C-alpha cells in the first residue's frame, strides 16, 4: 500500500457511528507511526478534506461540501436520472430511489418521495447492504465476471448468508439469471414492510452505474399484484440509460467507469428493523 493509499484510508474511518476521529484512529487505520499519521491528517486538513475540532479531534472538512455540489451538478447519473425519477414518482405516486455504487458499497444517490404514508427512511449518501435488497442485487448481477469473482473472494460468507450462492458456480448462476431477467423484486430485506423493485442503469458503454428502485408498501403491493410495477421500473431505467448515452455522445458529460471492488472494512448495516 502506498503512502497516498494509507492517507486516504483515514477518510474511510468516517461513518454514522464515528463522526469525528482522533490521531490514534489514524494510526490504527494506516499502520503508520504517530508522526506520520499526524502528517497525513495535516495534509488532509490543508486540502479541506478534514477540519480540526474540539479536544484534538478531526471532522470532515468543507471541501467535501464543495465536491458534493459539483457531483450534484455534473455527475452523469444524477444529471440524467433526477428529473426522470421525479416525473415518474409524481405520475405513479410511488416513492423512487436512485442508487449508485463504488467498490463494494451501494448507496442512495437521490430519491423522489411523494407517498408520505411511508416514512422517508432513505437519504442521499446513505450506504446500503451490498447483498440484500433489490437496489443492490440488480447492480451485483450486472458486474463484470472479474468483479463478481472478487466479491466472492472477499465476501463469500456474506454472500452465503444472503442466500445468493454457496460457492462461485452457484453465485455466478444466480447472478446470470437475475441479469437476464432485467429486474429484481425483494420483500422486507432491508426495511420491514417494504417491497423493492429495481432495474439497472448503464453508461454509454453498457457498464452498470447504479439502479432505479420503486419503494412500495407491502399492503399496496399485495392489494394490486397485477399493477405494472416491473414494466414501469424497467422502462424508467432504460430511459435514464438512453439519456446518459445521448449526453455522452453530445460531449456534455462522460459517464464514469464502474469501479472495481476493493477490499474494505466491513460495511455496518442499518440497525433498523430489517429495505426492500
């Protein structure tokens, strides 16, 4: 691991359970001496990625806010998907979430939430389990063989626990069937009482960028099982994919290459009752 990689692992320390860090956290994460870890922290502070706080602690810095603004303005997935998911959510009166991923993490990138009978439990930037829920499974199914092999290598126990395969051949077979289906339906896999129906979104070169997901209360879904939910989400994801390709061809935005999985700290899954 290079010194730059070690320094960047400090940013991986932050999550909802650790909002500020101390020097000792950086030492443990990087394996560096206190002097070196302190230099890493100072470099991150100098660039605005960290900021000093009370009691010798450090929090995420204002440069993160600046970068998030640029992502909202320039990210190909957000630029294409946000207006389309909002229009679809109003027309259907169904809550819709847009998910993206990097490495071995899936997260909420945007959402439209017209049905306020459902608590707004998602928010932009919230990490989701990689192996549970429709939003994640359809992304997983559309990864490259190399990426899937890496997932199996690093997360075989979690894959088995999620019922996605006992071994590589089983896992690959299940993902192939899901990819060919073109959509995924899950029931109460992440939050109790919710159905998730997802479809994949691709860049101009047909690399998976994320997923669009209908979030439907079980009661509504069960009361109208013949509703064209699957057709709606597949059409929405296809429209987003088409718009990304058109923008890429026009040179207004280039879709980013999907990140390869990386071996990361275990993702802390939500402690809520169980996400579609």
